[in-house]
C-alpha cells in the first residue's frame, strides 16, 4: 500500500499549481537550455550542457514526487475533525514547561510542513506528541538534549 499524504485544501492547490508549472513552463525552459548547450558542440567538456541535464533530472524527479503525492493525497477537511482534540488540521497553542514562551502551530502533513510559518508535520516529534491530546494535557517531546515538556493551552 502506498504511503498516504495528508494535505489541506490550500496545500493540495499549491501542489497542483507547482506540478502544472513544472510540466509546462519549467520543462520548456530546461529543454531550451539543453538545445542551446548542445549547439556549443563537444558535449564531453560542455558545462552548460551538464548543468542543464542536472536541472532536467531534478525537475523530472520533482514531477514524479508531486504526482505520487497527489495520487495518494488524503484531504484534511475541517468537518472531519473532532472539536477540542488535536488532529490533522488543528491549530494548537503550547507552552514549554516551566516558563517557556507560547507557540502556536497548525498540524499538517509532511508535504505542507513549514515550521517557520507555524505549520508542523504530523510526523515531527512535536506533531506526533500532540495528536489525540486535548487542551490542558501535558506532552513529552523527545529532543537531542532529553525530553521537553509542553502544556497544551488551546486547540482550535
């Protein structure tokens, strides 16, 4: 069975847009770069050709990855969530114990995770520890320096 990719409606739209861009615009750009590089002659010592081939490989790999994610996407819908329990799509405010600052995260699938934007993966240590918990619960999160304790202040 293929691995499922959990994604919000907004995340699904971004993945679809990126795939469309790569298949149309980016592929055409790389194809043109390859055509120009080939015109320089000897391909064995042609760094432009090698760079274009590398880029072509990265673009095609990303296309395959995105197609796989979209094929196995599971939509995170608001109506599927249970109020007050941390699930995919929940926004959670936590505080490190004792005396830590409050931090707010939205739990998303790995394809959408962006910790700097407050979006953490359900597969991350904090995300895994939060799933299924409710406001007021304490969680232990494994970290390189030992476990860190957090209190769940709010779930929405």
